[in-house]
């Protein structure tokens, strides 16, 4: 197996299934039409993604200070519990 094949295998095994919001009735390609995604859905998906893993760095790179990062992480975990409950 080549290095490229190994990397491809590792990437595909790390991918998670995408959870579709019930508020969207069709698939929207955000890279092509980001304005078609409602803000509320974008926030929900962002917070769900944050709560799913150790993504403190992702939130930090978005430009938030340390206090805001902690608040966002806490809210993301709370939202995730509500959505999965």
C-alpha cells in the first residue's frame, strides 16, 4: 500500500456521518451557495461540531478570546445534550 493510499484510508475512517437538520428539506452546497444556509442552521451545525470533539482550537481560530471559547464550548455541549436527548 502506498503512502497516498494509507492517508486516504486514514481520512475516510475519521469522517463522521453528517447530521442533517430537520429544518432543511434539501441539500445545499455551502461552498457554492453559502447564503442559502439559514444562520440558525449554520450555528446549530457549528455548535454540534464543536461539541462532538475536542475542537477548542477551531473555536479559537475563529477569533474568539479564551473566555468566549469556554462559553461557546459550554453552550455547545449543552445544545448537543438537548438535541440528542
